[in-house]
C-alpha cells in the first residue's frame, strides 16, 4: 500500500503530535544483530512508551556538548581538508559533508585525533544500514559494537551518544549541501530532509484524512518549514548542526573553489547526491 502523504504545516504538526503515529518497524534489510538492536533502542525509532526516557538520555548527551566551539572546529577541519587537496576537482558532499560534521561531533565527545577516521567509518557503516537501507552485515554489527564500547557500553547513555553520531552523519551533509547549492544558484534553500515516516498503530484522523490502522504515513518536511521536525521527536541537534555548517561554509568561502552546478548528480527526490567543486580558473 502506498504511503498516505501528509502535507501543509498544520497537518504535519498534527501528525507529528499524534501518539498513534509511531516510527516504523525495522525494514527487512536489518537482520537480527547488533545494528538492528541499536536501531530498536534509539529514541528516533521509539514509540511513545519508550521514547521519553530514551529522549532524556539523548538530551543529556547533547547538553554536555553545547559549550564546544563547533563552528570554529568545523571551519578549521574543513580548511585543513581543502588546504591538503591537490585535486582540481572533488565532491564536497563526500570530502567535506560526510566527514567534517561526524569528526567534529566525535572531537566534542572526546575522541582523540588518531581515532577520528575509524569512528567516522563506523558511523558511516551504521548510517548506510539504519538510514539508507543497505543490508546489515557482520561489518555493520562490528561497527555498532565498537561504537557502543567506546561511548559507554550497551547502556542508555551509550546508545544516546552513538545516536547523536548516527543522526549527524547524513542529515548534516544534506544541510551543508543544501546551503552550498542555494548560495551558488542564488535561490531559496531547499529543506535538507524531505519527509519522515510514521505508521498508524490505531485508526486516526489527520485533518479530514482518515488514516487506517497499519497505514504508512509520509510526513512532508520539505515545504512545511519543519526541516528539523516538530513534536516529541524534534531534532535535538539543530543548534549543533547549524554551527557546524556555518563553520564549513566559512572555510569554503576562503578558498578558490567553485561549485559546478551543471555536473551535480541528483537523487530521485531532487536533492544532490554529489556537489562537484573545481578550482576557480580550472574548469574545462
Ligand atoms: C549535529 C547534527 C545532528 C544531531 C546530533 C541530530 C540528532 C537528532 C536525534 C538524536 C534525533 C532523534 C530525536 C528523537 O527521536 O527524539 C533527531 C531527529 C531529527 N533530526 Fe536531527 N540531528 C542532527 C542534524 C540534523 C539535521 C542537519 C537535520 C535537518 C536539517 C536534522 C533533522 C532531524 C529531523 C527532521 C528529526 C525528526 C525525525 C522524526 O521526527 O522522525 N537533524 N536528530
């Protein structure tokens, strides 16, 4: 059955505040194992019964980080990557977007510099499975186990901290990309996140639309101004993400690279998959 699409700010807010609409069960790509168990214990995917205490652990983990200088750290790390790049052309999403935010959050969590790349690879491994629906594997299960072991073990605090890194990975790359693209094209920025999915545990009404029990609902975050969600699951990392992206954009502004809009590869939802940058003056 196709998902029921909920759009318009008032209806989106109603859907995300409706307790009968809960995050979806794990998809079939998640085989039993550590990666699946982690997803099942994340606030992000928890129904109301378990969400509030898991969310409290996430808020506590995020609160520990607020004094960290995210913008300066993201600017410096981006500048170092840009300074070290010999290529005339590179993909800003891969080289910066999927690297700098996770590394900066890991730094804020106290990860030592030599371990950053390993942590980033582990976070990517779980993001590909939990977020992008690739098959779980021994590699993603080992990545999960290593991350939990590093950040407090298999405890609510450990899961909350790994959740922060997981949520940082793809969403902050998308936020960075959406800013870069909008600035280059001189147009309004598109929301970094298109939609969030809920499943109806009981029949409910959203405005005048009847949602039957068991239906899947796609809640439109694109055109409604709720890029960071709303209600109990609203993003607790917003301020951190915005500071990181501001620092990354500062670093881009300071170098002679330019986005090649004509060469962007697109995803089916119209968002960029790659953002190729070339050194100014070296475009063929
Ligand atoms: C440092 C970066 C980030 C961190 C640490 C972070 C953390 C989180 C966490 C832990 C949740 C789950 C909250 C819960 O279910 O109670 C969440 C939800 C969410 N985040 Fe973030 N996030 C980050 C970046 C972003 C960015 C850049 C965006 C989009 C621009 C975003 C959009 C959202 C949305 C829409 C939700 C709600 C999902 C839903 O209701 O289903 N996040 N975030």
